[in-house]
């Protein structure tokens, strides 16, 4: 037993040993963030397939534009295409590294922009198993981290990190993230609810590299273990550096964008 | 042949003893597989249509049970800083309850407001301790005008408030899950009372209901069984007046119980509230076999026979009746397999196994023990014999008036059977000694009802729940329901949309109405859903396709018939006022329990008829006379009919548990008839006596045994009435009444019938002899 643990210890790189699990976790998160920095802007279409315990399915279709911010969280503009009765609804959000995000919604039926003032980011996004906080820009500062262990996932060598939301209104006590060592891409995330029971598992598949640097998954599958419901996201039409600017992410653009 | 069997039982007694002990040990090892069910759904068979409808509803929305904390502050004001702080504390802590997926209360109610172009969605109460009087007043105003809160989470008079926790039991280990949730919740309630002075906390909800079922089954087992043992020992000592005889009987009974319960384990039966009364019933039923055998044995012994000879003779004359009565009793209990409610099938099977085991142990253990142990004959007692002869004389002398009187009584009671109204209110399954009952009654009186009906109301198409026509109709339906006197609260999506419409028009109360277009409603919902926190989403009221929404109705304490009638009225309303796609029917535990009584009575009618046919065939075969078999039908059927009539006169409502009584008692009451008829026939055939003389003979020989075993049976089933579980206590009481009436029928109706219907000269071709001396 002793020799086994000694062998494991020896097999770890020396500098990692010297660090605490928290430092090591943060370092991995930073590295993942660094590797995904510099895409400037992107756009993509997403189909959501919602499924309940009975197997009934329902679809939602949205488009997302993202603008990278050098010193803060990303700005994003989400356009709803389906279902038809919410077509043309636009959702603008400015994520912040600390503090609540800013959110506005344009309702075409009301022809008005409404700012959503709410601490709540943990509710389901369009009735799906994804919370807004699962889909919004994952800033390093939103969590504290702990490196847990190395693991392998679907044949990939991975780090396993735990991250703890800083936001008190988060729906989670912690998340466990499997990041592959090769490209620091999230492969699987387990979400633990407020009583620290496993709530959901998110798995990523079909990673593709864009601009020779940025990895995006074609499919994200979220399964709720407590309710038996699930949601599959299918991403298409990824485009990068299409020339979007801050002017495409303000209150006026909310009304304009189709 | 009977003599050879009896001799064989004596010769091989030690082998039989070892075999019996081995059988018992083998069976008892099955006990480790036993568990107590704690799910009210066990009462429903897999194919029960109301259960299927409810499960469909749950898998469309959220499959969930609940724990409801009801807080009653001593000062009678929920909107005090302290009580609000207590609710806030409990609301936060309740997320820690195992398997909780949602917590709703006044404090975390998602209050929507507008300020300019800002829509704010936040907890109605945050940090209540710091509120000013004006702020408290404002919160009170909002809460008492919010249809989603009032009569559901806060009482209109603001004296009590609730915290409702939605629990999603994984169902992997139900034995552990329910108690885990309940223990945690009770601990929270205790903590709250410690932290915040002068607040009473009551606990109810479906999880508590489930827990009450298992808790009280265990209590039944652990209190009723010892009481019953005490009763049995006292009776045995009085009846047999033999220490060794009593001890041997107790041994037979104990082995019968462990064999039955152990076999239940082997069969994979999960004990539930009804089947928890099996040991008490087995104990009661097992006594009879032993008493009949031992009474004969002790009589022989008194006549100075040696123990071995006395036992052979006792076996010879009792083997057939004991076998017959055990068989018919088992058949009667097995009729419960026709019940729609699986726990009663289990009860029937366990008791049937127990009865057959008792027969086996009685024959395998008693001979060896009685021959080996230093049993002495007790002194003769003649009082009861004399009394029996007195009854016989009376019945023979006044046969016509007695028969007439009995027929009058029978008819007089039977006409009251229709007085019985079917009713299964699951809260009243528990009596006032059960905290669940007390807390639930408090909740129903002061806050909201545990009884409910839920509807999944379809819209015309995918996303159709946003259609104004749908929402308006839904709103009308909800309003219709609110006008019904049986209803406490209605929760509907249309209320949420009216509120949002008002919010987005500057909180102008004139806009508290259904939005004018589908797009508007859909976009409001999108906006609202985007701003809700974890766990407080709309997924429990809207299906994934947004093509149906759930409407929940909370009810006052309602009888089954009233629930069925209300639900029928609701369906009529929909049929008359709503488009066809909105037509739907209600589903809920209340609806399920409302139908369970009539479903069971229908299935048990078949079961009882089958049992009657089988038992009658056994009797015809055993008595060797079709005529006697037919005559025996009367005293076999009449007691249950009379008992239900008496019940209709005195109590007036029957439910699930009582629907099985007729079938169950059939097998028991038939025993008395068998004993009486077999002695009567022996007198007629072997001694060539007249019907009247044969009646006297039957009274003389088995009268004492009949009334003593009946008394033991009545006492045994009366012990069940001590159960806090009214399914069991009602069943015990009605069974005891039935057995009492059966004795009456056997003493007064059967003999007079025989004297009237039996052809006088059928067997009178033999020499008469002194019956008392020759034939016992």
C-alpha cells in the first residue's frame, strides 16, 4: 500500500506536488481560459431538444452571438427563432467577472426592451435542463477551484477539478469538471445541488477546432438524474471573427437584430 | 382409515416433531427478506386505471411527493419579523432535506415588480428580521392578495403559514428513503421550535402519509401481537385448565406465525399496514385447532385412558373436522387474492399459509408433546354442558318462534346493508393517536387540504398554452372550481400570466387579465422563466412542449363519493364550456382512493363467490350430502350479511378494508357449521336419531367448543380494534361482529332449519341409543 502511494507521488510532476489542490485547480482553470482567449467574436446556431421522463420531446431554436471583452466577461446576444410565438425575441447579457450579470430582453410583441433585475441565474433556460448559469460565459473568477485527481474519460487523459460557485444564489454547491489534458476542453461536468446530491451531468461530444485554435463541441447533453428529464444541445454554423463590435451588443441592437 | 392415520401420527410422532421444527426453521430464515412498505401506492394494483392516470400526469410534469411544514405562531400573526424569519430560515434549510427538489413558501415566493423598464423578480421576503412595520404591512398585502399563496402557503387570516417541500424519491431503496426524509424533516421542525420561540410546527404531506403507513404497521406488530398472546394464554388456561396444554398450544401458534411470516419473506411479500395484522389473525385462528384436539384429549384422559390412547382417540374424532375447517378457512382467506389492492392479497395469503401451518403443527407437535409431558386431566366442569343442553331444549321446544325470530332478525338487519356508504379517505385511515392524522386535520382546518385533484389540460397545439383562448378558458375553469364549496385552493398558469401582464403594464391593476395575443403571452413566459431561480421554475406546471398545463385543486376533507361527484361535475363543466381538446379528467391520490372501495367490492364479490362455491363443494363432499351442503349455505352466508346490515345501522360507511371481510369471514364461520353439522349427521346416521335428538346431541358434544372458540376468535379480532390504523381496527370489529352473529346463526338458525327441512325418516332405520354416552 505504502509503495503504491509512493509510486503515485513520484509519478506526479514535482512542481504540482508543491502546490496546494486549490492553487493547482485555479492554474488549470486559468490555462483552459487562456487557451480559449482571443477569438474576438463568434456566432452559432443551437437547437435544443427537451425530453421529459415519458419521452415526450420538444424543440427550441436559437442563435447566439458572442463578443469577447478584454477585461470583463463576454457580451452575448441571443435571438430566439423557435417556437414561433417567441420568434424575434432577443436577449442581451453582459457577464461580469464579479457581481450579477446585466440582462435585457426585447419582446417584439410588446415592442419594448425590459431590463431583468434579478439575482436569479439558476433557473432553467427556456424550460430546459440547462440553467442560465450553465450556458453563460464561464469566467474563471466565478468559481474557486480544487484539483481532485487525474482520470481518463472516453480514452482521454483528463484532470478532474471541483469548482465552487462564488454566487450565493447559485443552484449548486459544486461542480466536478473533467478537462482533457490535451486541449483543456471540458468533457463532462457533474452538478451537485444545494444539498450536495448529484443533480445533473453534462457531457460534451463532437469537438471541432475552429481557426486552428478554438474548440467547440457540436453536442452538449444534459441529464437530470433527479427528475429523469434531459436536454440535448446541437450546435451548428459556428463562425468566428465575423467583425461584430460593441455596437451590435447594445440596447438599440436588441430591437434591430433579426 | 382415520384411526390408522391417528395411530400413524402417534407412532411417528418424534419424526414429525423433528420435521416440524425443521420446517419452521427453514421458513423462518425467510424473515430476512421482509420489509415494511411505506408507499401509499401499494394499495393500487399495477393495472389500476386511476393509478395509471396519476403516473402519466407525474411523468409529464414532475413525479413528486411532498412534505408540508405548517407553522402556527402563538401570537397568531405570520407577518411578524420573528415568524417571517423562521419561515425564511426553514425555507433555506429545507433545501437540505434529502431528495428535495423544490421549496415553496411565502418568503421565497418570486415576487415580480416593475420600475420603469426594469422587471425585478425576487424573493418576497429577504432578511425579515430587519423589516420595518410598513414593510411588513406591504408584504402582508402582497401575500394575502396573491392567489398562488393564499389558502395554500398562507391562511387568509394570516394565523398560519406553510413551507411546502417537493420530494423526488429515487425509489432505489424505499425502505430507507422515506424514513430518511421524515427524520430530517422532524429534526428541522424541532430545531425551528428551539430557535424561534412560540411557534408550533405541524408536519404533513404525502411523504408523511407514506411514513405513517409503515410506522403504524410496525407499531401494530409490536403492540398487538404481545397483547394477543396475553389474551390467548388467559383464554387457554381458562378453557383447558392445563398448563402443559396451554404451553403446547402457544408453541404451535408461535411456530405457525413464524412459518407464515417467514414464508412471506421467501415469497418476496412486503409487509404493509393490512398484512401487518396477519400474526394476530393467525394466532386467533390457530387456537381453534388445538383447542378442539386438546379438549377431546383431556376428556379421554379424565375417563382414565392413558395419554397415548387418549391422544389416538382425540385425533381420530378431530382429524377430519380440523382438516376441513383449516382448509375452508384457508380458502376464505385466499379469496382475498381477488382484491384489487395487493396488500390484502398478501394478507390473505399469509394468513392462509399460517392456518395451514397451524394445522400441520397441531398434528405434528401436539401428539408428541402431550404423550411425553406429564399432563393431568383437569377436574370436570359441567356448567357449560348444562347450559348447552338448556339451549338445545329451548331451541327444540320453541323451534318455530325461534326460526321466525331469527329470520325476522336476519331480514331486519340485511335491509340496512344499503345504508353503508363507500368511503376511503386516506387521512382517516389513521386515528387521533397518530401524529400524521392530528397534524393533517390541523392543516385542513387552518391552511390547506391534503386532498387534491390535478388536471393536465391540453392546448390545441405545440406552444398552445400561450393562446389567449386557451388561457381564458383555463381561467374560467379555475374560477368555476373556486366557486365550488368543496374547494380550498386552485393553482393555475393563467394566474401567473395575468400577474405578468399587469407587471409589464406598469403594475396597473386594470391589466390583471389574460394577455391579448399568443406572442405576448409566450414572450412574457420566456421573460419570466429567464428570471426564476433554481427549483422554482414552471416545469412542474407546463409540459416540455408547452402544449399542456397542470391545474391543481386542493380540497377540504371530502368523502369518496363527494370527490367522485365533484370530479364528475368538473368534467361536465369542461364538456359544456371548453373545446374538445381541453377535455380531461382529474388524477390524484384522492381520486385513486375514492375509487378503490368500489373497485375492491366489485373484485371481492367475485372472490367471495368463488370462495363460497369452493367451500360449499368441500362441505357437500365432506358431509356426504348435497342437501346438508345447501342447508349449510344459510348459516354460512347470513352472518356476513347481517354484520354488514348492523354496520350500516351503526356506522354507515365502509371502505377498502371492509370489502374483504365477507370473503375472509366465510372461511371462519363455516367452521362452526362444519362442527355442528358433522356431529348432527353422525347422530342421524350412526345413531339413527331424529333431527331434534340429533340437534340435542350436536349441542351437547360441540356446543361448548363452538362458543369457546367463537369467544376466542371474537376476542382476537377485537384486539385488532386497538390498532391506530382504522383499516385494521374496522376490519377487526366487523369480523368480530360477523363471528358473533355466526355463533348466533349456528345456535338458533341452523338447528331450527334442520328440524324444519331435514326429512324426519331419512336415517331413522337404526336402533336409537343414548347419544351422550356413545358418540362424542
